[in-house]
């Protein structure tokens, strides 16, 4: 497959589209999209919380929300991530 060069805007749209359907993606696809974002210097921002930062699996389950801290367990590797929620 020939590599098509995207404009930054096209890359952003691709990332946006990807994350709207994140639950059906594989860790490998997440890794690819992250690489794409880095290549185009696009900040993932809110999307970073859509996948496990250790194994890139999108299968995350909320464990608890307490004192403004959300704890999420990755169903793939079992690690827990904590996010501040505002
Ligand atoms: Zn994980």
C-alpha cells in the first residue's frame, strides 16, 4: 500500500474518526494512530484517556471515581490508570 501524505488537517480528521470508534480497535491500531499523531505533531489531549497507556488496549473499565480521581482498569493488561477529572 502506497503511503499517502496527509495534510495536518486530514490527519486530525483521521484521528478524530479513529477515536469515535475506539472500542472496535486493536492495540496495534492505537499504536499506529499515536505514531501518526506524533508525526504530525498533533496533541491527543482527551483521546489519551481512551486507551491504556501501557499496552494501548482500548478496553478500559472504570473502577471508581473518588475525590476527583477516576481510576480505570485495563481489561487487557490489568494495570490501573488514574486521571484527574475536572
Ligand atoms: Zn493495558
